C-alpha cells in the first residue's frame, strides 16, 4: 500500500474570482471551498451522519471529481476521487438521473450497486442528492451514516438531505453568476468532523468579528498559538494559519453558521507547531448579540489546549491492555501507557499524527480495507500486525460516531496459516507476511465487475487504470496488444512523454521483458530498476527508480498482449500479490479479447447502418437539404433512426423516422419502412395515405414492432407543405429573421398499433430563407431531464445561428444541442431551406434581420 501526501486546501483559489462581501476577510480559504465545506457539514449533521462529501463536475466531459471530503482521511479513498457519470455507482446515477438515492444498509446497496459494495463491502447507510439550480446540474452531495437494516430512510431525513442539496445548488448558482467557474479539477478539500470534548489543560479567550476578520486574543491564547502577544496581528488569519488546513475549512464553516444562526460552537482542532508534533485544541464560542437586535457578526469564546493532557489519562494507564484513540481523520488522540510500550513510541510523539504515518508497521498493503471498514461501519474490526521477525500484535478497532477506539495485545501466533516471510532488505519493503494475504481481497471482484461493463479496448484500459493502479499503489501503466506477431502500444499513462514509442510495434523475437512475459506466459517482477537493468543490459530506462511488473495477457490459451505496471519506489512483491496480479492479468486479457471482437463487429454493424441510409440527397433547384446521422455509443446494437428526401411528381417528400429498439431487427425494419415510404410516395399517394399504408405494412411485417414517423410534402415553388405526424417529436420552424418556434401539429399514434388509425394532415408554408428541422428523439432526450428542456435547447441553438450555411447549422445542432458522450439512442436530423432563385448568398440570416 502506498500512502501519498495528504490533500490540502492550502492557499489555493477557486476557479474564478472570489465573492462574498460580508466574509471578505477569508484569505487563505477561498469562498468556493468554504461553501462546499459548509454544505457537507450541514448535511451530515442534518441526517445524523459521520461522513460527508461533495462531488462536482470537472472540465473533463462526463467526469465528476471529489471536491470535499468530511470525516475521512482522503488518501484512504483515493480510488473514489474521480467518478465518470456513466459508472454504475450511486454518485454517478444520482448525477445522471438528477434524482436522490437513499441506501439504508449494505444489503440494499449490494442489490442496487454491486460494484460499490465490491470495493467497500462494509455495513453503512448512505444518501445522495443532486446539486442543481433549475436545469443546471453542478454535482452530488453525499452523507454516510450508520446502517439501518430493514428500515428505509425516513421521509424527514430525505427532506433534510434534499433541502441541503437545494441550498448548496442555490449558493453555487450565485457564485457562478458572480463569475466563479463552478468546476473542480484539483485534489479534494479535507474537512475534519466534530468530536467530543476532553479535559482541558490551558484556556485562552478571544473575540472574533466574522464580518471583518478581526480577532482579539488574551495572553494565554497567544501562548497557545506560540505568538508573542505584542506581535499578535489581531486577525483571524493568525489563528487559521496555525490550524491544520482541513480543520481551517471546518472552523470557518461552523463559525459563519454560528454567527448566522445564533448557535454556540464547539470544535476540536489540530494546531501545527514550528517544532515538535501537532497538538490538539478545542475551540468553544458563542455569538454576541448586539443591543440593537440585529443578527450577530461576533463570536466570543475560548481556545482550550488539550495538548499532552489528552494523552495522559490515569484511569487508562491502569488498564492491562494497550488502548489508543483515533479521530475520523485517523489521527491519534489518546494513548495509554501500555499502548505506548507496545507501539514503542512516546505519547508526545504520537499525539495528533496519522496512525500509519506515526507507526510504520501499520502502513501495510493488507490494512487498507481494515481502516476503511472501521471508518465506514460501526462494526468492530480485528487483525494482526507483524512488528518484527517473530513479534505479533493483535489489534481491535471499535468505531464510533466521532472516531475509533483501538486495543493492542501481544499475540502468541498469527490467526493465519503460517508461511515463509520475506526478510526486509535495504531500500525494499516487506510485503509477504501472512496478514498481507488480505491485500486486494475485494479488488479482483471490483475489477472483474468493471471489466464486464467495458465494451471497447479503450474502456478496458481505462478500467484497469482506475481499478488496478490504486489497488497496488502503481503510478504507470502500459498495455500492448498482439497483432501479426508484433506488440503495439494500445494505452499508456504515467510514463514520460515519448518514452514508450521505441517499443511500439516490436516483434516477438525482441529480447524485452514485455515480449518475453507473453512468449513464455510467465509474469516477470523487478523490485527495482537496478534489477531490470541487470537482467536486460542496454535496455532504455526512464528516470524512475521504482519497481516494474510485466504481466502476460493470455485469454483461454491465446496470447492477447502484455501489461506493464510501474511504481515510483523500489518494492517487493509478495507471493500473494504475484498470484493476484497474474489472475487479474487473465481477466484483463479476456476483456481485451472481447473488446477487440466488439470493435470488429461494431465496424461491420456501422457499415450495415450506413448502407441503409441515403448516401446523398437529391439536388433540387432553390431547395437545400442536409441530413445528419449519429449512432448511439452504448452497446453494439445498431439503431432504427432514418431520414430521407424523395423527389415525386407532387413535390419533395421529407421523411424522418425512428423504429423502436436497437439491433439488426430494428435496422432491418427501418430498411423495410424506408423502402415502403419511398414506394408509396413515388406512387403519388397523399401524405396521409403514405403514413396509413406504412402503418398497415408494419403491422403485417411485425405485430410487436413500433415506429414513429414525420412525413412532409413540400412544393419547392410555392413553399406550401402538408405534414403528417405519427407519434414523432414536433418539428421546428426557423423564420427568415431568426425567430424559431416549435410547431404544434396534430398527429396520430405511433405506427404498428392500430391498422385502422387515421392521421390528420397539417398545412404550413416554408417561406424563402426559412428552415424546417425534422429530427429524432435522440437529439433532445437526456436521462433524468424533461424532454421539453431538450426541445427548448435545440430551438434556442437553431435561433442563435447567424451567417453560416445550412450544413454548418446542422453540424452545430448536433454538437451543441447534445453534449452527452455516452448516448443510449441514435440521432437523425434533416434540415430543409428554400432560397430565392436570384439569391447568391446562401447563409442563414441572424436574429432580427
């Protein structure tokens, strides 16, 4: 397990200008982060939770990023910092559907979101609400609380959570109006949750003006802050500069809330010292109400130095077992005398430090899931830790609302089957203790589930990056695929730019570890780059000094490619890790082979789809038509959307249709209907007769199939048109001056329902310079959003175009009116415009012209 540096909000700014005149004294903590932190604190308090989070959209399309994490150490949850909106996780679904999700316990979560529970298989309840304002979605607000098996989340908690999401959405909307770009593309802000008070040691007093940031402090408080009273600047920054960054966000959030709501404040914080370990303090304050009755802007109270006093409990020292306490950031808050002896570190050196940073042998690959289990659930966690060659401790973690109480005792022997231990060597870690068999226990399950949902080779590679690298602390990944006895680079991340190019396309006779792992079928592990250079003299190396793992990708005995994992630091590979990585390589190979078949079959399917659509539209004097088709991106199935332009003796027939469903059956039906419409139109039938005949034909062909259709016959000379609509979306009409409206045409039911259905004919006129837009519902539908919103977005986009051709207009409609990267449905669009015969400039006039 690799532990990176803790995320810090620090003196970073938001993505835009700072706002909020009443609290302009906040300097090191930006207003954007404060709004998010305050929302997380309020949501957790409202539903009785102990963990809160805010996910926000990012600059990358379809990607949410963790912006605020309350009550958990961020590094322990790094694999969940990024969340694509189409992943099968509650955060993604809440954002995608714009609907709240309430999970009462692990059983309900497993039923609805098995991939979430594969990575976090612990009993906890969780609530998710979309953060939005009107139709604009910003992200998702999350609260985690104790599980309530058999009891659904009650309406009161649902209402409070919904209210917290609405208030955050309104606040972010106001920030956006003021110029702040509401996107998140940095590491999450970590906010420490509230804790219960303990016995004080030193007490200092203060008076804090929240509006101006002025803060007065007595000599005792200055002494706690290690500041000369004569040099105390009299600002709140003097206090927040001494407080750990994650606590500073929490402090500002609760102080602002207390000043606004008139409630007292009690919070435990961690002070950073110039020398020595951090110390714990407790801030207690109460709003000071002015005599004029106006809302308070001042907080008066005291700062209590817990210091080493919190670590020296006489009662705890009498216990025969080692006892220690952790807050929800995994920082040590209490150690009794026996625990001090067993840990081998002085209490003063442990206070305020993260457990696995203070005690190195708690930083082991197999312990990651133990810590997550203790922080997310309220169930005890038991494991054993190896202190030395034959020295074991039994560890029990008892989680609670505000933190964890742990016990330590000497273990006679491990609870796990005995096995050979790898002795530590200089510069290399020990990864082979029996307890490490718990390493990545749930990772293969999570990776296997994710790989079953990956369709293309790129999606497979992205899943491996998101799931495999965090599980083993890797930083670099490269995947090569085999084609005609050569290995070609399909995916890379983390390597220096251009470093892997010389290895692209190497033959199977090259003496390279990435080649030999595939030809021999055996994984190859190097614990340092020195080992790699010694085994392959002359091989090009990057600047890294870390370890490398070369894994063969073999599916059902057939070679598919090879995978390279890179690490920043030298490290060992336990037998258990080697076994897990080899098994995961097999899963990756199977998924990659399936993806390659998909890519081939998808190309064939798209070719079939293209063959069924018109290759070109007829050239008609004074009438210009443009068609566009965009296939869906989810799954292999082709769709049933089509468009057509037919020259008849009675005028021009403009057709757009959509067969229900996807797949070869839908495409075949689409081809038959398109041919039928053309035949009826060329036979001289009227618009209503064309649709009636097509309806009866569909019922005869497939009684269980349905389709929508919009048929318009246009006289190119006069502009007179007759339209018939069968369950299809209403067309748009853009007039010469740019005014665009949604036509309200009466229509009949969809095709394929009633053989006796009649379809009314609507009369309209297409004047010179006007545009008629026919389209299928894939252009306007977005899961979780009302279809009227999509229609209005399309209408608004068409109304704004100016000075461009109709072909460029079609491209803009396809690009701007449909932002989703993963589309469940196909899109068909047909634009038609009449031009005056003498007009040379065939571009659309802008609004008002």
